[in-house]
């Protein structure tokens, strides 16, 4: 059974930091790219960051560039999103996702193989 379990969300003040984790099982971790999406109340889901493991490529939403870092630990089958300098506009439910095709995260998210449950990040001003 494939599982992606995201956790690490919470309430933080503006300027603070959080690290989200996405623990995975049930598939070959090294063969997948990983990404993080978020959905704020009343807004559409948007891609935040993604990473390939084979090429070590990363891609970020412009508004989080230089504040967020996406990385993986293959020994733990876990993907992470380290978030610094959080802003109230970062408030959203964050979801992790896994797919063999890096491009799907930005161009065809409907084709992504696996999704985790969301974890809520709330940034207070």
C-alpha cells in the first residue's frame, strides 16, 4: 500500500520557520520526484517546490524562492520542505506528492501518481 504522510505544520509568527516532512512507503523512493503543493482558503492549489532525485533538480514557486528549500533523505524515504521567513500569505494546507515525472508537478499535476494528506501551516502577522 502506497502511503505519503505529511506532518510538521503548525502556527508560527511571521518571520518564523517550519519544516514539513513527508514520510513515504509502498513504492521505490529513488525512482520518484517529489513536490509540495499548497491550497489557501478560497484559492486554487498551487505548486510550491519540487525535486528530482536522479538529476538533483529543484524548482520553486517564485514567491518562495530563497525562502523555502525542498530536499529528500533516501535513507528515510522522506521528503522535506524547509520554510524560512514565513509570511502570512504562506498560510495554507500543504500537500506532498510523488511522481516519476518531474514535469508533471508544474504542467500536469492531475497526472501525479501519489498524494499525501495535507498539513496546515498558519502564519500570523
